[in-house]
């Protein structure tokens, strides 16, 4: 698991599609008064341990708002 406190925004050199949708969860957390948003993914249906978490990414408040800002610039406002 990784804690992200700041993102560096870059263009990807090479893009490839990810045709399979996987399960995910958003988990609000708090430790020692600091709040985080954790993103959990649960992998493909072909995993050995179906339903087990495959990746966790924990965002600090600053990283979360940076991600929201980047998403708004990329996708535009929700209508």
C-alpha cells in the first residue's frame, strides 16, 4: 500500500486500453487526526484469490484535491 501526498502530472508516452472493468472501493480513513481517502481495487475475475484486494492507494487531503482538480480539467464539470 502506498500513501500519496502529492502528484506529479505528466503525459503518458504510450497509451493502451484496459478492456476489463474491475471492482473498486473508496474507503474514508482517519489516523491520528489526519484524514485520508483510500482506493482499493479487487482485480480481475481470473485472479487466484477472487475478491481479495489487489492494490490500495491512500491519498492525503492535498493529494485528493490535486486529483479532483486534474479530473475536472480533464473531464470538465459534472452536468
